[in-house]
């Protein structure tokens, strides 16, 4: 392996770790990411750290500052509205095509992600459950066998996972994923598309309720739970 290859691997490793730290809430919005400190933490030079921060900038997770640091991006309500609009177009298509085109081995992978999500949610492990939920969505895209759609969804991957972290109703998300899995398994494209749209709307309601609970003292993050469960 050449030194250039080793540098790419180091950059990827640092980017993966920082991405998880941001999306899991370890590095909060507004946090500073200083090259010197990160290099010491990972035991690498500043070069792979700098390259990793550039990767995360492209994904929309950090904003680079002059010289040698970056800041974890804070997603606004407008950012999430934009994401929901794009999801409402791409994800129903992805779930429909996954239902129509899936292969047996791909469905098995989807089942594994769903099982991991279910076990983690039942155990009260939000980080593992949300990661598995994101894996579920990614595997659905794989099942479509549509490279263009895969590229478009890949560009949303980090933002989608961030959105999944913005409420705590893990059991409800898992319940919806079970219904989506059954529709895909039955090759019912119409139902998979319908459930995908309802899933996006439900996530929006849960997220907005959660954000109100964070900003309004005494508010309950489950204020919209009953309305979202009717979707």
C-alpha cells in the first residue's frame, strides 16, 4: 500500500468517526473542530484531519472556517423542510422500486437491518436503533437497482440520519419500518409507496413536536403522537 493510499484510509477513518460523533450527538451543533486537537486525538497528522473535514463539508455536516478549524453545522427548520420535500419525491419511488425489483439476498439484508433496529429500540439504545434505521433506508435504495437514484439518496445519507435523531419515538419508527418491510416483501409497490409518504409525514410531526419540547419548558415531545400514529 502506498503512502497516498494510507492517507486516504486515514482520512476516511477520521471522517467516519467524526460523522458518527456528530450524528450521534457527541459533537453538538456549534462545536468547534480544531485540526490540531483532532490530530492529537486520533494520533494522525493534520492532513487526514483536514481532508476528513472537507468530506464532511460536502455532506453538509460542518462549515469550514479560515485556517485550521471547522464548526459543526446547526440544521435549521428550513433545512429540514427542504429535506422533507426531497424525501417526499425520492423515497416513495425507492420503496416502490424496492418492492417491485428486490432479490432474495437483498431482502435478507433488509431484514437484518430491521431486526437490529427492533432489538436496539426494545433495549432502549437510541444510537444503535437510529443507525440501524438509517441502514434500513440505505438497503431499500440498494434493492431498487437504480444507480442514479442510489447516487441521489447517497447525497442525502447524512442529513437523513440526522433527521432520524431528532425525536425519541424509536418504537414508532420501528413499527413503521416493519409495515414497509412487509409491503416490500409482498411486492406491493402501491402500498410501499403509500406507507413511505406516511412515514415521512409522521417523522416530520415527531421531529417538530420534539423540537418544541426542547425549546418550550414543560412541553411534551409526544404532543403529536396520536395524530402521527393515524398516518
